[in-house]
C-alpha cells in the first residue's frame, strides 16, 4: 500500500496550522502550501509550496510533485472579509474548489479530499437549531459560496467518483494560531484582550447566540471523518457538527469569573447582521450515527484552556 501523503492547501491559516500540527504529531507525511509561509515554528521544518489554489496548472504540478493522496482544501475567504470584496471571495472559494475537484477526478493518486463547509450556508429562515437538511438561504458571499460548494462536492462524488468529505463548522476557537476574518472571531479575540488589558470591545451584541467548537475537536472531526468507511456515510453534502453554543454575554461572564476586573463593551457593527442570520446550534445526529462524532470540550473547559494558553503566550512576548 502506498504511504499516505497529506497535502494541506491554506496551511498557514487558523485551521490549516492546527491540522498540520496534528498530522505532524501523528507522524504522517505532510506537505504544506499557501500564499504565505506558516508562522508556527514547528511547521517550518515541513515541506512547503508557495501556491495560489486558483492557478490550476500550478496546483496540478504541486500535487503531482508531492504525490498527494489526501488533499485538505482549507484556503477560503471568510464571512467578514468576503463581504468587503465579493468578487475576490467568490473566485477564491469557488475556483479553488473546482480546481481541486477536477484534479482529483483526473488523478490516479489522490484518493480523498477534505473541504470544510460552514454554518454560513444557513440563513434567517433556518430554525434556531439547524437540522441536517435545514433551509439554506445564505445571506453572505461566504455562505453562498459554501452552499454552492456543497452541491459541487455532491456532484463530483456522484458523477466523477471523487471521495470528497465535508463538515459544516461552527465558529472555531483555538490558541495556536490567529483567526482569519470570520464573524465568530470575537470568541478568540476576547481571550487575548482579557489577559492583555482586562477589557474587550465586542463587535456583536450581548445576546447574539452562535454555535462554537474548540479547535482540537474540529481537527479530531477531520481525522474521524476521513477515517470513516465510505459505505457508512449517508450525507451527500456536508455534515452538521456541534460543540457548544453561547452568547458574548455568557462568554464574558465566564471570563469575568476567572479574570478579576474584566469588563466588556458591546458595539455591534456589520457583523451583527451576519451573525443574526445564522442558527444558534446545529443538529448533528447524522454525524454521531455515521462516524461517531462527539465533541470533548464544553464551554467551561474551553474558557479555562484559552485563558491559560493566552496568558502563557503573553508572558513569552
């Protein structure tokens, strides 16, 4: 059997950094690519390709050179940044995905693709707890592109035999890398400011509930889904997965119980409308049934982990 080569596109981003570190710790062969080099010191020893996923010829050459068998397409324009430059966001999110799917369809080496979708595929008409097959009428360029991407993945699976797997991520919260312009980024920024200044100005309102997931659980979900037998997977588009849900007010209260004197001010901006269009939580029974999805970290443990990690990072600067 040929040794697996894990090729990460968008490896310098928040999720890419965490996935690369996890695969590295597992002893897997990993090749990284992005339009900028990884900042994490541990990743600088891994093979790296400067790559714009929109360049199909360069993509083909890079994947063939690496002997990539498992491709993780994580390069994307997120919700807040995407609204500022819609054409760029659509081009990156769609052309990048189609290039990877086309390469996989023609390749005799690539055997699996992972591509993340998002809660952004849902819209205001979706119930507060979004069902797996809930109404999807996204209101952002990011959500529109992820919705279309889910359908393209299903089409390539059905018509071109591409084994592409996907989850709908809620907001991702981690401490080993910085977020990249998403509406849920407040839930990372707040921990940085709690330790650095003891105060935070939030761009969402106090009661805006959103689903969230600790980064280690997010990475585990990728490993688990990629390892699942194809015959067990019943969702053709992208699996809902849920970790926890909370409001900025609830998170601030949990932080205040651990950081004496912590204060928060709410100044909602354009991201409030984006957040309001998304569900409060995701119904993930299909993921639990099909491939054993189960998050390990809840809100209380998340707050403890993030405060300790950010405090340590601050002391090292």
